């Protein structure tokens, strides 16, 4: 039973910071890529940042220089440090892991989503 548990969302003023956390359980994730997505109201879900086990990182152009994705040494938790937040960052943020389970069935597993609202 793979689960992703997110925390850290909330309301913040423009220019502020938040750190999102996503803890994975129910498997071994050291070889898996982990991702942060977001979905703003009325828009499609978009990839914000991705990190693979070897350390390669990619960011959406809209967040480069402001957001930082990282994972802990055990490769079980992924973080998204968000600085210099803008109103257009307002969205539900989702964590995802692409994982092969014990049935050798590769699936995407999603967190429940956490609301980030940037407003004065």
C-alpha cells in the first residue's frame, strides 16, 4: 500500500516562502523519480519540478530560481522549497512517485494534494 503524505501548504503573502514535504511509504523508492505538480483553478495540471535518484533535477521555467526540489538521504521524502512566491503560484500542489510495486506493475502514485494560496 503505497502512500504519499504531503504537508506544508497554506496561505502566504506574495514574496513569502513555504516548504512542502511529501513522505512516501509502503515500498522502496530509492530508484524512483519523484515529482511535484500543481493545478490552478480552471487550468490543467502542470509539472513543477522533478528529481531522480541520481540527482538530476528539472524545473518549470516559471519557477526556476525560486523553487528548489530535494530528497532526503533515504530517498523516501521529497521536498519543495518555494521562495519569492507569487499570486500565480496559487494552486493545489501534488507529489507523485513513479514506482514499480512488488507485482512488477509500474504505476504513478499521487499524494492527496495540498493547497498553496499566495495572496495579500
